[in-house]
């Protein structure tokens, strides 16, 4: 179970946002791979904002696999994770009342070298 009381501390949101801002800036400057997790409306928005910096899109919806999202290939999560190079940044683009970022992070733990951020923590940059 996730300890949500830590989110009550005032520094947590700003620290997370600062970390994700730093990670996105570094990924863009170093031309590291960036993947989006979620091929819905939020993923489309981020793909449009980040353009060619996005390498691929991960999604669980079988009907979306093999399609393109603004020219970026949409892949099943496991396949996409295997293709990402070490140190890639994954931006979780799921905006749903039922979505829990800690659960998504747990799924991505199979690749501990990845950097994971939420779209909400990077969207303010644009």
C-alpha cells in the first residue's frame, strides 16, 4: 500500500515537478529517448508538444498496437519497454480518475534504468 500522507507535505509536489522538469530538460538536451505511456488524448497532446523528441508510445489497448500517434509507433507496453534504450524517459500520459501513477510505476520497474514522470509534472513547461 502506498503512503499517501507524504503528499500532504508542501514540498512534495514542487520537488516532483522540479525533478521531472530537470529530467525532461536533460533528455531533450542529451537527445535521450522519450516514450509516452498512453495513446489517448493526453498522449496526443504531449506528442504534439514534444514532436520528434518522442521515440514511441506505449499503450495497453490491443486495438492501438501497430498504429501511429502523430507519426510515432504505438506498441504494447512490454514490447515497447524492450525496445527503449537505457536511460530513456517515460512520461505517463494517462488522465483518468481510476489511474494510479504508483501502479504504473510498479509495472515499469522491470526496467529500473528508466526515468518515469507524469504528464502533469511536465505539462507546465509548455
